[in-house]
């Protein structure tokens, strides 16, 4: 995981899961990687790769064929952003110090150390508390407000 955010792959996974969250309440709705890619303006091959990884991790289930597609395995309120991000980005409790790799582990941490740690912890709290329920019952997985 990057210092305070997440990688492009994790961002794309969040985009795909948020779209599927919007369709979750319709038990017959299955979305293709092409539908998700078009709705999120992403390359279809990238969305297909993300969905394959999400399927292997049991976040989505897919079915082949003309009426096939993907849907979430669990309800959107049961999946946090952290669940998705941590699957694509390694969780790392350290961060790169702007003064160099070996600066902060020493007895005298850099002047920004406490603030950087607080920012990282704030992002982690957000990722662990934010779930995909907010995307449910919206037309395309975007907020209705």
C-alpha cells in the first residue's frame, strides 16, 4: 500500500466493486467486465483482470455465457474499502521518511514523523470503516447526492 493511499489496481478494484454494489439488490443482475469498464471509463482488459482477482479472493462470483457476469458474494455493507485495498496492496506499517529510508528508525525521528504517522493512521481508519453500502441503490454506483 502506498504511504497514504492505494495503488491504481486497488483504485480500479474499488471502482468495480462500487459498481457491483449499486446492482446488489437485484439478485438477477450480473454485470460484465465490459459494462463495468464502460461505466467507469476503464480499459476492459484491466477490469477483467481486477474481477478475476476479486473472484479468486471470494469478493465476487462470476458466471460465463450470454446472461453471465459478476456480482458481489457479500452484501455491500459487509465489504470495507480496506478489504479490497489490502487484497491489492500489501499492508505496510512503515512509511518512507522524506529524509531517507534509515532516518526515522533511529532514536531521533524526523520532524514530520508524528504528523506522517497520524495521517497514515487516519487513512487506515477510513479504509477500515468505509464500506460499499453507500453505493447501493444508486443508478451506477455513484452517490446520488
